[in-house]
C-alpha cells in the first residue's frame, strides 16, 4: 500500500522504561490462524455490510482531537483537525501527489484509524508476519496476568514507518486486552497500553480507551458510529492504508 504509519510521538515515552517480556508458555511460530480469530472476535466478518464509520480520536495528554468520517464504499475519508479539513483517499494516493495539508491529514487518519480499528487490520492487511507467542506477561500491567500473545510484524518496505511490530495480548475470547508497540521490530516494547471500555456498534466490538501503565488515559475513541447497509452484505470497495498505527507525531 502506498502510505502507512506515521512515526511514534517521542514525548509519550518520557519516563517509560519497559523490559522485554519473558516467554511463559509455548506458542506456534505460525500465528496466521490466531490473527484471523482475533479479527473475527471484533467483528471483521460483518464488516462487508458497513457503509460508513465515524469517530473522534482524542489524545488526552495533549488535549488534541481529530474527527473522521470514512465512506467505506467510496474509499474516501473526511478528516477534520482544528481548522484543517479535507477529504482524502482512505488507502493513499495512486495518481497526482497530495498537497501538504492533505498528506498531513492522511498521516493523521492512518495513525488514528489504526488506534480505533487495529484488530480489524489483521483481516485487511497483507505483508505482515504473525507469530503465536503462547502465554506471556503484559509489560507494565502485572494485574492482567499471563495472556496469550500474538506478535505481528510488518514488512521492511514502503509506508511511513515500515518494519514496526505489535504484540496483542488476548482474553479467552481472542479479543485484545492490551498491546505493545515495538518500533522497527525492536525486542523491547516502545509503548504498551491496555484496551478498555469496549462498545458494540454495527456488529463491531471495539475499544474506546487506551490506558498507560501509570493508570492515565492516553487515547480515547469518542462518538464512534457505524452505518450499515440494509440490504444483503457486499464486500466494501476500500480499506485503510495497510499497517498504520502507533501514536502520531504531532
């Protein structure tokens, strides 16, 4: 895909030091089936009937908010950030290059949309390697106990930040309860947050709060709304850019 993840916001990491987790259970090197189960657990199989999706991404520590309406069939996203507003292609440009403002808003969409929809990307994205790590402690969240962990690493070419990796820590129903971002696939996590306050909208079950190990809320997903087709489900004509994610550089 032509455009992907923005870089990590360095200020989020001040004072955070997380050790690489130690394996406490044997998993399978091939995590493709587990990745499919995680996507199904949050509603990926019903996404074909989704016509549009709206949400506001809010960075609580910075008081920053951006709003999106993704027209799934048309493959376009209306993005609003402060006084800036533009409609951009969900998966990036294949023709004439964007303006600087359009590229900036698209980078924001790619990042923020991944926070809201990361588990769905396990069904949509291509070019990532998935590994079932078995039972693992969640770095920074000892109260969560050992969790089955799925490691996903994206390829080294293309995008805003290629080569990044994520570890999804799962509940008994294969839904993520936390994730760790590993910049550039580094062994130690760069950032870890718990996934909380799940809501059900239009057949999707998604988190709306991402909590840091110190207990503070890092990211919220507000005003999440899903519009569905009334008739028979049909496969959407678009997907977001492949493998976005990690906190935005703002």
